[in-house]
C-alpha cells in the first residue's frame, strides 16, 4: 500500500464547456503537470471547443484541438476537491467538504481570437494563483 496522499482535484464548469472551462483546465494541466487532477465539464456541452479558443491557446503552445466538451455529472463534482464555475450562472450540485469558487469571466462564445486573448490571459493568471493555493 502506498502512503502517498491522493492528489488534489479541480473541476472547471461552464455551460457549454467549449471556452473558459477548457482554457482553465488546459492551463492547470500544463502548469501543474501531474500533481493536480484536472476535469472540465458543462451542463449543456457544445459540439466542439470554440475554434477561436483553440487558436488562442495554440498561440501559447497549448493544443486543444483534440478536446471535446463533456457533460457535467454529479460524480465529477463528488470526485473533485475544488469546483470552479466560470461566471456563467451554471449550477452545480453542492457537496460538503468541497471548495466552490466562481470566476467572473467574459464569455468567448461568438468572439474572434482578438477578444479571446485577454480572457485567456486572465484565466492563466487565475490558474497560477490557484496552483499556489492548492497544497501538494
């Protein structure tokens, strides 16, 4: 048996799971490596990740082209230590012992890459702060 404690887990939630939550999950995976388990989901997932989001993330060396929006499940919330909604009014099941945060972010839906870049950069800074706050 291992004495290694389970690694912390974070779930990013947005309605369509096609923009903000995808960027946040990708940054956390990219910056924290395997020390944090990362999930993202949406209550009404889109058919694909927003192409402007894919392009904006490619500009910083993160490839989202193979990602697909996923449906939010109670199991995903239960399995996460931190649940972060993306300021989109999404509702999540609430379970005791979880940390819930709401990041107020502009919605990249229907925006071009120029409008997505500042959202991307804001998310990156928030993820860097989050990493510093999560015990490893």
